[in-house]
C-alpha cells in the first residue's frame, strides 16, 4: 500500500499532539513508497527526512535504506526499545505471517515507543471490507475499531483517534505508561479478523521468507492459467476460492 496525501495528512495531524514532526524520531514499519502525485519524494523515508524527522524504517526487503528486520519477531536490540517518538504502520502489519506473529507486530510497536509517544496505524478495516468490499484480496488480516480500543486498554495507552479513510482504519494510540505489553496474546489475536482468500498473498518485502501452504503453491499457477476459462463462464474469484478453501472468519 502506497502512502497517499490523505494518509500523510493524518499522520501529521496526529503528530501535532506531540509537537509536530520536526526533530522527532520515527520508526516506520515497512519500506513505504509514495503515490505519483507526491513527487519529488518517492519514499516515506525521503518524505519525512526532508521534514526534519529522524527516520528509521524496518522491512525484510532492505530497500530504500530500510533495515532488514522481521516485524513479527520480538525486537531484541536494546537500541530500538523505548527509542522512538512515533511509530507508523501504514499498510504493513496485515502482511505479516503466520497469524500468530500478528501479536509480535503490535508488541514491537508498543515496545519501540517512548512514554508519551504515538503509534499511527493505517490498516484495512474488516467492516469496510465486509460492507463495501474495500481492500478485498489485499491481505489475509483486517482490523476494527474494537481491536484498537482493546489494544490501547490492555497496554495503558489512550486511543486518540479512530476513523476510516478510503477504506482504511486510521488510528492513533498514545503510550501513556512504560508498562510491558500485555501477555494476553489471545485477547489480541481473537480481535483480528481473518479473511483468507486464495491469491491474497503478502508482498515480498514483508513475507518473502514465509512458505505458502503446500496446496496454495500447487494450485496458484493452475488458478492463473484458467483465468480466461473462468471469465468466459462468468465465475468470480470468490466463487472459486470459496469452493476450494472456504473462508475463515474471526474477530
């Protein structure tokens, strides 16, 4: 997911609560790129550094100056813990696999922040998907207001903002206390909505180390090969994936 003007404005608006962007230490989850209309900057790193932000990005791709880090595994480097004023998760956490590592992503966001720092999450919303089809097939994991409300409550944090912009759940959470991230893993994972569809694979920058399920690896080439036939027969992607795999829903 590329950063659009509306999402950048949302991040900047919430950063005002901690004195604005300039001079702040930001950790960006994922190697973010910008929409073509935001030239001359082409990446999140370039955009924020030009605005006086001390910017660090974590992504398995290692591209555009990002540090190669698996966001689903707990951070062990002491220099990353309690070190950032702002953590941004712009369309990244939903691509982290397997499912159990979703807990690790949000733990890392919490652990990286200084007391009083903010985490800004811009992620696909489950209700927007189910009601309007927004971000369908983009990923396997979707989020809700309830998820972030619970996340904040369990971690001595304040949910500062929770709105929907272009189908994304846009949230700002302020870390109020230096407390350990909740050990209640089930409370976190049970509130993430799983919408698994055949073909909804994570992009390589986050998920290139994860093996697809064996059945997915075998059937994905066949699925692509039969596309002309399916179109002629009027078969939608949903009808095919539903027949092959069904749908797992939760949250």
